[in-house]
């Protein structure tokens, strides 16, 4: 059963923007904290943004602060990641993730129960 479906990846030049979306079949959606992770070749999966069920956002990766914006739309059962001023080092497979926790999100891979299929983001210089 597929719980999270991602879309919006692609290829852009440095300085460009992309918006990733994740639609969930999890209910009630407001009870789920959402997060975006990325994994580049040969590197560990890292958390770039989280948003709790109550809408609190966290950006644990210093490299994306000020450039990435996470949001959620509970009416549309979705979460999004707006990525601006993309750089070649942002190239990775991006994953959305969900955990049943209204009050807090997490930046740890192991604490998420549901994962999207991943979407490739490639930034050329």
C-alpha cells in the first residue's frame, strides 16, 4: 500500500528553483509530522526540513536555511518543499516521510514510519 506519493523533481541550473510535493493517504493527516530528507550518491540520508502536525517547521541542515521552505496543506493532505537558489551540492534523491506525531517532528531517519518513493533533483553548474 502506497502512503506517500512525491512529485516535482527534475533538472535545473544553479540558481533555479523547484517545488516538491508529497500527497499522503494517511488519515487523519493533521496527526502526522512530515519531513523531507535527501540522499546524495555515497552519502547518508539527511534531513533537510520538517513540519509538525501543528505547523512548526525545523531546518536542521545549515546548507539549506534561507533557501528551502517546507509547508503543509492539511485540506489537501499534502506537504511541499520549495527549493530556491539551488546549487550543485543540492543534487540528490529527495524523500518525503511521515510519522504519527502531532506535536513534534524528528530529524532521524529511523523515527519515520512511512516514506515516499523518492524523486531525483539534479542541479547543474
